[in-house]
C-alpha cells in the first residue's frame, strides 16, 4: 500500500484541475490542489468590485454546441442571456462584427447581399495566389474590409506587419450575408450570473486547496506527496525549459474604474486602427447588464512574451513550436504518474467548453 499522504496532487485550480479534483474527490480519492496564484479559477477568475464582476484575465464568454457540457456547467451557476455582439472602432467610426450585412452597410452603404458579393469580388479577385496574410485577407474579403477592420488589429495582435505573417493564420474569414451580429454560432451562450469564481468554489468545496504555492519551486518534494499528479501548468516549465521555451502571445490588461455608469455601451469594443496601441476595451458590467453608478473597464495591450515573466495566453502553434512541443510531450510520456492536462500543459488554445469536454473525457477513461 502507498505511504503517500494523497492519492492525487493537482497543480492548478483552473477548469481542468478543478474538474479533476471535484470528480476524483467524488470517487473517494484523497486530493490536494495547489495553485500558484492567490485565487482559484485560473484564467476564468472573476472578482467583484463595486458590484461588477470583473473578468480579471480578459473577457470570458461561455458558448458551446455541446448540450452535455451546457447541462454540466449549469449545475454550478445560473447563466444569463448575454450574447456577444462585438463593435469595432476604426478612427472614430463604428462597425458591427463579425463581418455581416450591417458591417457592409456601414462600410459601403450597400443594402443587399448581392451588392456585397459583387464588391468583395471586385476588390479581392485580383489576388489569385495569396502569399501572405495581407493578400489572403484581401483575397477573401476585399481591400476595404481588410484596411478598416483587419490590418491594424492583426498588426497589433501579432506585433508584425501582416505582409510578414504566413497566410495560414487566416484559413477562412466567415462572412455573413445576413444582419446577424451574434459573434458565436453555438446554440448555448451566456455569462454565469454572479461571475465564474462561484463555479470553482462549488467544484472545490470540501477539497484541500493551497493558494500561492508554486509546484515548480519544490517539485521533488511535491511529487513525493501523491501517487499521481495532474499538472496543468506550462509543459516547458515542468522540464525547466530543457529544449527551449515554447512561444506564446501575451496580453497586458490595464484595469481602470471610470466615474460614469456607462463608458462604451457594449461589453467588447475592438480598436482596429494601428495607431491606437490597445486592441480592445472591455466594459465588464455589460456582461451582466449591470446598473451600478460607476464602471470598470480593461484596456488590452498585446505584449511580447517572455517565459516566467509575462502571462502565457495564446500558444503560437506554428511548425517550429509544435515540433518543440512534441519533444516535451515525448519526455512527459516517460513519467506515467504525471498527467499533463489543460491549455498550458497541452500547449493548445482551448475555449472553456472544450477544456470541460477534455477534462470530462479524461476522467471517463481514467
Ligand atoms: C484572454 C483570454 C480570453 C479568453 N476568452 C475566452 C472566452 O471568451 N470563452 C471561452 O470559452 N474561453 C476563453 N478563454 C479560454 C479559457 O481561459 C480557457 O479555456 C481555460 O482557462 C483553460 O483552463 P485550464 O485549466 O486549462 O487553464 P488555466 O485557467 O490557465 O489554469 C491553469 C492554472 O494552473 C496554475 N499554475 C500554472 N503553473 C503552476 C505551478 N507551477 N504551480 C501551481 N499552479 C500553477 C495557473 O496559475 C492557473 O491558475 C480565454 C483565454 C484567454 C487567455
């Protein structure tokens, strides 16, 4: 019989770690969760300030086509009817996103889908074999949409001229020939009333959680404490960047309180011109139709990523980084008692519904 004090040590209290902790505890396992930050919830953490639930690590809108996942999450919170309708601001002019009939009407004054198709064809068809992101975008949606809504935003996001970016970044650009401004196509969408943190509080109820603890600072000691470890941190960090750091895109959020009850009239406004350094402003109260006197907003600034210094947000899954990840994955397979799960350990961008799906699938087979 094992002498170790825990059956499972779970590193990270985001969705992957918290779901595992919840289900394993239900199965009668002795579980310990350690979390580097001083709060649970991972990147989905929300914090209440002045009656507004702030999406602390960036806007989190729950959406899924998977009814099982929707029913699962609804056990832990009641969801409101928030629908993501993004507005773009280009040099003081507003456009509806994603590209739909409103966008084209605002851009060209056109009324019918046929007029739009003709315009895009006129502006995009001269490029037959796109060689970079700029050409690919013009080929797909024409020059005006590209110049107004894609060029500056993409340059800011990638911190590179779109002419120097591979065309593969944009495989397709969905264009809607209807006046539908709902950002997502999924049948289930919303924000948990009262924020996301309550979901994690419920998932981790009755489970020992230690906050402000970095597993990697005393890895050997922690590995001795449990028969199995579920690690949801960055895989390259686990192996002390032995093969080099994996690349991410990072974001800095500048959170500010504003002394007005309504700063921008919408939860998400994208700034698509290059001259404005931030990519978006999030006004948190609109996620829950807030009616407070003041408001909290976050400016999102793309930030160069430096391992261990900036937050790893979006993995850069190009051929070089995927090959590097493969090396780490092979190395990880040498440690069967350590399970690498979640967006950082799997080096893949997952939405919340996808990470829930993955955690539930993992548990079903574990
Ligand atoms: C800016 C942004 C916006 C997003 N918007 C949406 C959205 O609108 N809709 C949507 O569905 N999804 C969205 N997502 C995705 C969502 O955040 C993820 O699906 C989800 O957070 C993944 O959960 P996870 O458990 O894998 O990772 P995380 O939430 O990152 O949890 C991992 C946890 O492990 C901890 N950890 C790491 N290393 C250590 C260590 N050494 N010791 C102890 N603890 C450690 C971390 O502190 C963290 O709390 C967004 C993501 C980002 C970055």
